[in-house]
C-alpha cells in the first residue's frame, strides 16, 4: 500500500482549501460587478428623471 492510497493527504487538503477560496473570490467579484452595474443603471435612471423634471418645469 503506497502513500497515495491513504487519502488526500496534506497537499490534497491545501488544494481543496484553495479551490474553495478561489470559488468564493470569483463569486465575490461577480457580486461586486453586479452591484456596480445596478448602481450605474440606477444613477442613469435618476439623471434621466431629473432631466425630464427640469425640462417639464421650465416650459
């Protein structure tokens, strides 16, 4: 029986932890990107509403 048959070992545990950290990092980056995109869309909508309000009150 060799060392490879005894289980994942130390490097297997490190590899699993790095995979989890990598997955969480990717999900975090996607969440931040989605948040920034939603904020940008809301800002543009607010600017458009303000421009429409100013145009209707000045005429």
